[in-house]
C-alpha cells in the first residue's frame, strides 16, 4: 500500500515542477497533494504504532504546513513556513532521540558544523538584517536534526539518507529566497525534499 502514496507524491512533484515552470496555479493543488502523499505513506506504514512514529508523523504534518505556507510569496509567508519547518525539525529530533543514540556517531557533528558554517558564510551577505536571527535558529535546528538522524539507534539507513536530502533541499530554498531566485532551484530542490520526506 505504501507504494501508492509514494507514487502520489512522485506524480504530484512532477505536476508541481511543471506548474512552477509555467507559473500556473496548479501548484496550489500539486504541492499539498505531494505532501499528503508522504503523510499517507507514513500512516500506511504503521507510524501510529509507536512513540517514535507519532513524533515522525508530527514532523511530517508540520512540514506539510510549511509547504503550504511557502506557496505564498510574502516575507510573512516565508517566516510562517520557516516556523513550521523549525517545529518539524524539533519533532524529528525528539523522534530520533527516543530509541537512544550511538554516541560514537555523534562525531557527525564535525562535518555538519563545518557544512553549517560554510552555508552561513555564503548566505549571510544576502540576508536582510531582520532575517539573520530566524535563519541562524533554523540552521542550528536542521543541523541538530541531521546529527540525531545519523546518531539514532532506530537502525534504519533511510533516516540519515532522508535527513541528508532534506538538508540539501534547504540550500535550494535559501538560494531561491535570498541569493538567486529561479526555476532551477526548484528543479533540484523539490525532488530532494520530497524524496527525503518519503525516506
């Protein structure tokens, strides 16, 4: 049954990319549909059967809220989306903590810290002053989520893989919002994001 929801997301992402290319209003349908696919997949896979799963579901629902918020083009819409995704990363972090951590894997903090510092150095000159604190908080939250995804004892390689795709997709969002807006950002960022959420 899960493959049906994965197919819904994949198909909707294709429609979304086409709509984004043409500037069509279909994106207001395609994007929520793509997000509903990863929620449906999680429920179908039994996410409600454990505390870990419930926190993952919370993260997915909050992400879907963020997806809808980012359909807007205003700064308020962006901040609403940022807030929803910040809450989603916190929910993911709680989920990944529940099974316990492989403390040896916390060494992943080093490359993640380097990556976050490089991204911040690249992004900072392009940020309006009022956006710097929200973006710093978000970068810290997604970095923590990524670290816990690598260190969790949940025992599934899809977790760090999905987190990595999610983090990479946010580079496309940041580039599109603050550095160089354009369809190319969505062309690679959206598939990475939805692929990460499906994982």
